[in-house]
C-alpha cells in the first residue's frame, strides 16, 4: 500500500481539473477486468471505447503517483486513478464573465447567458468554473449554489474547502435573499404582488420539472411587476425555496412563460451555437450575512433586462 504522502493529484490543465475514480476490489463488482482500460470502459458505458483509448493514448489517465497509464496497465484494486476530459468539438461561448468581489473565502461572479457553470457532458472548457480556475489558478474553486446555463447574473464560488460548508449552509437554511428579474407576457387579470406555491418534481424529458397537483407544496416564489410595456412586463421574482427551474415553472404555470424559454411550456431543440435569443431571466441581486465576518453582504449584477 502506498502512503498518503505518495498520493499526488495531477495539476489542472487550462483550468480543467482531473476527475477521480476509485478502483474497487473486483469481487465487489460485476466487472472482470485485467486492465484499468477495460475497467473504465465497463464502468462508464456511456463513454465509448474509442474515447477511452484516445485518453490513454494522449496520456490523459494517471495513477495516484501522477504516472501516465497505458491501455495495457494491469488492474490494481483499492487505489485512485485520475483522468482528464476533453471534447473535440466544444462550442465556444462568446460572452465574458465578470468578477465583482473576491476575498479569501468566496468569489462573486456576474455570469453571462449561455455559459454553463460546471463541466457537463457537452461542456468542459466552455464553463464558468473552468474559466475561473484558469484565471485564478485555484483548483479548489467550487460553486456554492446553482444557476442554469440559460440564466445570467450572480453566482457565488467557494475558494476555501475549509469554510465552504459555512456558505453552503446559508443557502440550505434559506438565509440568502436572491432577487431575479424576468421578462414575460403581461396579464391584466392577475393581481400583483402575489405568492405562488406548488409541488415541483422531475418532469419528462428528465432535465425539465413539472408541477404535481394535490401534493404538499415544496416550492414558493414571491412575484411582483416592475414595469409594463404593451404586451410584455418586467417582473421581480424572489424565490423562497430553490428548486431546479423553479422560477421558470412557476411563471409558466401562471400563463406567463419567460421570453425565449426553450423548455417551458414546450421543449424546443435549439442549436447550441446560436446565441441570438437569451432566456430573459437574470439573477439580479444577492444578500446575506457573511458567516465568518458577520457583516452584511449585498451584490448586484451589472447586467439588466429591458422591455
């Protein structure tokens, strides 16, 4: 067995951190592998054998001693290995983020539309997290809360793993006030301000959400109107809870689907390289009492939505 001091995590590459996999004892899995290459192909069936072959051939797979592995490297259980993800044809997102605030614990960032926060199946380098890691050379950066790819505005990142839980707890305890702006149709028959509550659950397709009637409410949004122009209005949305797609689903349920929403009321498949119709949803401000300094922190996006 290697000592803990022999365990070396590979460094970032252009802001991309290596992914970690633990190799279990084979008698605890349904896989019978003689090589690490074969194990990874079986363990991640959604990744093609050709893709794993390229990663090994391009020296993108390492052991815990930061030594590059080959397709023929024998399987050795109860150790960690690392690999880098690369996408051959990743769509470039031509919009910049802006850092609004930074101290030793957090970074507050103003995110543009169309930029995914963390690496996913379609995006690795073209994500806000990768860009920030590259810009700051800090592999410990991690988003504290969620912001959809389609939504612009404020998001907080933790810089320090030792204090990260303190900021995560703020969101878990609902001690953070977030205000969003949105553009959606105007309905003169609705009275504002209003409170909307519903039970949100996973929808179909799997990446959408839906309202389940008759079940206990698990989501709540405060909604008001800021401005009206003809058939459109600018709304202020204050989420009391933080369910996925909550604001988009709540507004759609009121008959007020957000302008340029590709998911609600119906899913529209749009080319990822088209950036002409951003979702009209902006995380405009965020406010909380800092858990370390105990001072009031308030930040506002430099972006705006216009009717």
